């Protein structure tokens, strides 16, 4: 949606109508924009796969064994 508005603003500016976007400008630009879901379908599929494994922000955090920061720091140095 942001891209559509930006493109319509540029079109209006090019036609000598700065800050005067019309519905026609939006429709003209809509026909030329390819959605990300089509343009980069593989990236969208990767995001969807990742999202299916993520914990919902509103779900409770499962209590886990707490480790010291020092142990975590040294564990990641391999």
C-alpha cells in the first residue's frame, strides 16, 4: 500500500500536480505494481514456514532452566 501511494504521488508530481493525488493516479499505479507475494514467492514461503514455528507473543513463556550469562557467553565461542 505504501508503494502504491508513493508511486501515485510521483505520477501526480510528474504531471504538475504536487500533493494532488487522484483515484485515477492510484488505479494507474495499481496496474503496474507486482505484489511481493508474486515477485518473491520463495521469500514469502520462507517467512510463512518460520512463522509456523514461532511462539505467539501472547502465549505464556515456558519456564526453562536458567543459565548464567557467563556460561552462555563461553558456549557460543566455538
